[in-house]
């Protein structure tokens, strides 16, 4: 069996004996494709579909450890482009415990600029964590009145990276430790979020966040934004006055 990773992850493929998605497709197009394939991270949805279809046609086993290979979607992940949607729909596995698959496409916005080494970037794991806790709040606690597409405010985000995460199957688990509704228009959560791979837990995040009704928070945010702009303009005007006073000593700058 050969692990299949995204086309941009050539260093990982060369170092480990894995193959890129394009290499897997080319092998499957041959008369005797040989080994079977295990789908890893970085493989786009269309590439994964082609690999599965060709594998079935050639009688080659295609292994995918994901329980749900469908991305959670824009309204759940709060990301418009599919390649930036990093998780599957959260599934309940126990009381206040939810899991999802990491579904990383190597065209993801975080990976589009530069790659370092063979591991997945830490910021990618943080973004997957962010998508997870928003998705859990909005889809698993709707019975409390938590809105879809609400305003999500982070109060605390503390992430520890425990070992390298590589482009192989990854699972995210969120355990909600506290839910509070101080007002009808908002719900606050505390949670522990863990990311696991075959080698064990790779990252752990403690998070506190609040989901607001959009209509209730937007006016406050707009007011704070205007005050911030006013403060910047006032500082700029003061700087201009000071600059003129320096250039023309003894004269009043207006």
C-alpha cells in the first residue's frame, strides 16, 4: 500500500515513499497499476474521486480512514472556498463529545504561500480547530438557540503542539466542558479540542468562545469600529500639529 498526499507535498512523498495524487492517478491509468493506495492529507476532492473510480475499475484497493469524506461546507466552516474547508461535519460520539475528520486540500489558503519541512503547519491545525469549535457550537447546540452564521468571538485560545503532524489521516475531537447563556442573544462555550494521528495526539487546544446573534452584536461592533477610526484620526491630527510646530517654531500650527 502507498500513501497518497497532495501534489505540493513532494518533499514528504520523496522522504517517506508516499506518492502524490497525480502520481497515483498516473499509476492507476496503467495496465498494471500495482500497489493499492491509502488516501492521506492534501488530496483534493476531485483527485480523490478519480483515484477511487480508477481503483474500483482496476480492482485496486483504495483505503480511506475518514468516516465522512464530505466537507462540512460554507455555512458550517464559515469558509467560502471548498479547499479552505478543513473538517467534515462534526459527529456526536458521547455526551458533549464530538469528532470530525481533517480534510486538508493542499491548495488551502494557509499552505498557498510556503511549506516548511515535511509536517503540516501549526497554523493549519489552529484553523482546523477554529472551524471545529464554530461548527460544534452552531450544529450541535442549535436546540439552545445558537444561530447559524452568528458572530463568533474568541475569549481564549491556548494551543499546545505535542509532536509533528504529518499529511496522513487525522481526527479532531472536541469535548465541551461548559455551556452558558448569560443572555438570550449569546451562548458561551468552554472546550478542549484534540487532534490525533496514528502516532498519537499531536495538538491540544483549550478554548473559550461566544456565539452571538448577528443582529445583536453588529451594531456594537460598528460603534467600536467608528471609535477606533476616530482615535486614529485624532492621533494623526495631533502628529501633524506637532510636525508643523517643529518645522515652524514660534508660529501656531493650524
